[in-house]
């Protein structure tokens, strides 16, 4: 996976804080998932989709599958960018790719499948407004 500027990726910059690292100053593995969730939330917000708004309607967007590959450790006070793009949209799900970039080097790669849940708590087709939002291209 490669993620460069101007390639349709949404970029979410962040910095590693003391609360994110273990005794050795390396980001604890589970915190990558927190970073990825924040980046996905901002990716959705950039498309006009609010998790709060979806939840107010009684629906939800959940993670149904996730795969992460750690390539290089992230360390205390480093700055990085989590890049997010959509790879596939199905009637009730979508697969996103996320890349953790630190100074031009990939620190981790993540593939996540999201599922839309209707008010009854069961998988349902994306509402038209959400489907249009997911299909938006990133500004180049």
C-alpha cells in the first residue's frame, strides 16, 4: 500500500503523546486502533456524515472486520498522518484502507470493513445520503 498526497486519500495528522506509549516510549499496539477510529471519524465528517447524526436516527456504522499490519514502531512525540480511503462499497458494507505515515515511511497498514446497522440493529442497505457520502472522491 502506498499513500501519497493528491491521490484521493483523506489525511488526519496527529502527534504521539505520553499517554499513548509504553515504558519504552513506543506506541502501545491498541492505540493504533484509536488513531484509526479518529481518522475514520474525520473522514466521514469531511463527507458530511456525523456518527452522532446516524445514531440519533437509531442506526449505526460498526466495524465488522479489521486487519492491521505493524511495520515500524511509532514513538513518543513523533508526528504522523493517518491516511484513509475507501476501497469497496457493497450494499450494506464498505472496506476502507488506512495507512499510518511517519516522515514518508509506512508505520502500519490497516484494512477495515464497516457495516451499516439499521434501527433494528441488523445490517441494512446504506441509506442514499450515506451512500452518496461514501462515494465522494477526496479533493485533489
